[in-house]
C-alpha cells in the first residue's frame, strides 16, 4: 500500500509496513487519480474543499495527532518580551486555545459530511484502537528524542498531555 504522507506521519506509517510517498498537497488529487498513491494522511477536514472526496472511499479511525501549533519559550525569554509584544501574543494564544474546541465541532461535522458522501469508516476498536494511537505517538516521538536526547523527553512531557 502506498500512502501520501507529510514527514510527520513517516515513521508511524513505515512502522506499519506502508510504503510512504511524499507528495505536495497540491498534487494529491492527481497522485490518487494516477495511482501514484492509494491514500493519504491528512486531518479529517478540508478534503471536500480540495476535491479529494471524489477519490476517497475509506477513512481509518481513530485519528491520531492534533494539528496544533505551539509557541514554546523559556521563562527568561518570556520576561524579555516587551509589553507590546505580550499584548500581541496573549490574545492570539487565547484565540488559538479556543480553536481546539472549535475543531471538535468542525471534525464532527466533517465526519458526518464524509459519511453522507459514502466515505466508509474502518475503525480500530478497543485495545486495537488504543494500540494504533499509542504506536502513532511512540513512533512520532522516537525521532525527536533521538535527535534531542536531553530536551526531547522534556518537550514530550510538556506537549504530549493529550496522549
């Protein structure tokens, strides 16, 4: 099986025996159409906007990873920010935090829209589902920890509270 990936999914899907193919998002539809890939790793939303629903028959659940962007800095760096810089960051961070809740609603709507379009769900239930997600996170963090053995585990502790 050949799956289009972003580098973020590479280690996880490779560990499952998948042949991974790095295709730019703008070329995914054509790659599906021409058989270059059999599927793709992508968040649940926006496949209709991109037309991929025309080539999508199945979605695997449970999902894994959150499409989250973080600003990470130490306390000394935060203290060096000017009041004007903090005045920009504080509301932006509060807004971004609220998006996490919004995406739960968006994702539920997308799941319904996909079901209505005939996209079937292949769902790993119970222990199989837990193992699937655990493996995704294990493989995802493995390279980070290998590249940054001192800070990788610390970063994981702070950022991986949802795992």
